């Protein structure tokens, strides 16, 4: 029996996109019991992978451990898995800028009078797209929607609408399939909790938060502002995407 050829980066991305599409297809199944069993299966596979990868990284002893993990993190395939399971080390804190030579105890600066005024930039109003009617998201509920390629999770907290990107950092299962106890949504994949108002973790754990999306209610319609950040994969997220 011959070993299969290693997967290329393109094949990896193709499989990852196919998995994401399969998960989204399961969302539409009119059989709640089957959906629950499928996502329970995904959670068990996730638990096995997390335990195995964490143990593997822990077995890397010696000073070369950090260097090996950082090197693996640069690989598109290995780095994705390390990021999915929170195994990439945190970057070192920035060091203080030393004082200028010959001026001990002081920091070099440019006098305010030497700084020219930046030219005024013209304000550009963002384009808006309709996501849902306000009555479709009653108080205390949440709903996953998609518009112009952006998947958003709408949540109504005490009559106020909030929106985040409908995906858990590093996960493949939409957040809208999780549990919602206002203002906290729990990811159905990793069981991580987030505050939908701020996107920050609500379970006391460290890690990336959710991407908060700019929405407004106009004439009873929930609308999304299509900014550069909205159209992208998320601002400030360190998890590499396949």
C-alpha cells in the first residue's frame, strides 16, 4: 500500500471551502435531530484533534519549541490548524523606545509647529444593504443572514439590534446555530461565549473576539454599512483563512 501524495495548498483550500459549504447545506435541512447529531459529531472530532495537537506541541521540549511552532505557523496548512486550536504563541510585547543619544531621561520629539496640517479628506458615505426586517428579529432572539457575500449574525438585545460576523474565530460552523442568552452567544463548535454587543469574549478566556459589523435600523429595516472592513475577512483577526 503506497502512501498518498501530500495535499497541496490549493487542494487544502478547496477541501476547506467544500467543508464550509457542506456545513451551510446542513443548516437548511428540515430535520433538527439530524442537524444536532451532525454538529455533535463535529464537536467530538474537534475535541479529538484539539487534544492530539495540543499534546504534540507540549511534547516539543527545549529552546527549539517556540521556533518550531512559529515556523509551522507560517505554513498555510499547518498554521491554519495551529490557529484553529489556539496553539500559536502570543507575540512579545513591544519594547520601549530608548531616549535619544545625548539626552538622557528625555525622548526626542518634533515640535508641534514643524508638523504640517494634513489635507482634509472628503467624507464618503458607505453603501447600505438590507439584511432583514426589524420584526424578523424580536427581542431576545438572533438570526443569521447573508447579503452581498457577507454572512452576519443579527441579535436583538432588549430592543436594540447588534450585528457580528456569523462565524466563530477559527471555526467552520455559523454562530447562528449556537445558543443565545442575551447578550451572550455560545459557539456550537468550540463552546466559546461572546458578547454580541462588543464582540469580546464573555467566558473569561483569552483569544480573538468577533468582528462587529456596522448596522442601523431605517424605516423598520435592518441595514448593513458596506465598508472595506465589512467586505473583508475581518479586522484584526490573526487566524489564517484557508
